[in-house]
């Protein structure tokens, strides 16, 4: 099958969306005849050599646009010139007589970018898309992120009024959303078809870690992994320890960010600083060691569109305590973890503590949830499963398009 893949910043040596784009391209390239339209950051290697099974059409990011990394990841200023070039390339390829059975743009994940695939005469898939998840007001008031992160709030307005953005979603043969809430965000747009699919996955299951109940005198080890920004909920995990003074519980926090200072001050103020260990950003191998040594994964992010970090922990047979919103709420089932609501900081801390207490006092249930978590990743959270499902979708859409034009 001839597949046109649109995936900006494709780089298997990078992180984030660039890495995810490389997984799509590499794995689809082993199943189909793939042409990839992408662009390269000036400081990163080309995708041409990294993807020998894929026909790569690559442009270089315009000068100066990638200087501010965090702002660049939010706004993607290089996307506009990429969009123009990609539309022109597709139009010229069609004029040359090239034919694609289906097209797919899996990235960017955020729903704020028009697609160059709109109106090009090829049935196309958008997503998995996400973002636009609004934080509960009482929690949003405590946010310590820079002002420009608030620009996300215009996404909903644009989805109602930006004609180019709306046309891209309305014209898609199928829109994939990373969680059910995405359908609500896209309610203003008349979609042809919507399905739920996580935005990323694990390449393979990590080695199995033997799990057992802590021996007498050993604490229950909680683990948080993620950027330390207010919405990720590390501060709430620290606050939960104040409700668990009677239990031997420690919390390892792996990651760094704007909210580390407030988290450290809160631990001191609550008198739990001796039970919280801040490790900062760690290399991949060390993060895996933290997963292997932990007993429970605590990730109370209340504005988390994706669920990859939850899948990572679950792959290590860790039961997960997450907020029942966005990607983590979709990734974690009641069989493999505990989901809590998020309304106010005080309520969230209490409910997190109650979930941890339940797992601490019932080792058998905790270990059973860990086994179920690993099994869920094995059946739904690996890239092979994702590519199988998307390939089946491609074939169905191609058949429908052939039936439509045959008369």
C-alpha cells in the first residue's frame, strides 16, 4: 500500500514528538511503501540515513525559528513554512501522476495546526491528536508555568472559528484522538469518523521485574516521573504524604522543572521532607532502575493529554495511581491501578493518600494490579499493536475510496 506520511521533525535520536514521528515512519516503512514529508531542525541529523526503508522528503528548519526550545515546542513556528512546502509538494506530485492509497498525519499532537493534506484528493487520517485539556479552576490558580503556556487557551476558540483548521478535521476520513475527551474538544467540527488511539507506545516490554511485598521495616516506595510543572501533580503527591504519617512510605521524584522549588518548600512546610527525594532529570537507564525499584507509580497529572509515562510504569508491573482525566485516565483501568478525581488541591491530596493507603495495606491486590498493568501494556501499549491497528484502518479507508470512485 502506498502511504503518504506527514510528520514534522522526524528524528529517532531526539525526544518527544520527533522521536514519536520516527517510530511511525520506521515501523510503517516495514509494512507499506511510505513517502515521508518532514523537516529537520538545524542542530539535528537528517532522517534520510535513519530511515532506509522510507522515501524521505526533508526540508531544513528556517534560521532562528528553533532558538527557544520550550516556546518552540508549544508554538512550532517552523510549521507554517513546512505546511506551505508540503502542500506544494503534494500538488506537484499529483500533477506528475503519483498516487497514494492513503495519507496520514500523526503529528503534531496538539489540535492547533492545519493539515497540508486537506483538499488534496487523498483519503487521510489525522492523529492521534490531543491537547486542549483544561485544568480544574482551583488547580489552575496554582500554576507556576510561564505566561506563554496560557496561549493554549485559544485552541478551543480556533477550533470554532479557524476555517483552515476546521476544514482539515472535517475533511479527514478518520480522526484519531488520544482519549475520549478529544471528541468533546472537536464537537464544533462535523467529523466523518472518530476513534481513540494513544499517541505513542512502548517499543517493547521491559524485562520482567520480580515483585514482592516490602519486608518488615522497609518503606513502600512511591515513584513520580515527569516534568515538574504544576499540572503534572508532583506537588499533590508530596501533599498526600502528610495524610500518610502513620505508614512507612517514601516518594522518589524523577524530573525537573518550574515547580521543583514549590514542591521542595511544600515538603519542608508539611514536615515530610525526609520522605521525599528529588532526583532531577535522569538518563533513560537510571529511570528504568527507578521503575524497577518502586512499588507504586503515582502520577496525578490533571491536564495530561497523553499516557506514555503511565504505560512505561505499567510495563514494569507497577500499579498506577492517576487522575481520571485525559491520557492516563484512558491508559489505566480499574484492574491495573486506581483513578482519582481532581477538583481542588486539598481534595486531590486526600484522595491520592487514600489510594496509596489502600495499596499499602493490601499487598496482594497491589501485586495483582501490577501484573494486570503489565498485561495491559503487552496487549494494547506496544508499537506493534498500534501499527497493526492503523494498517487495518488504512486498508479499510483505501477500499472505501476505491468503491467511491469506481462508478
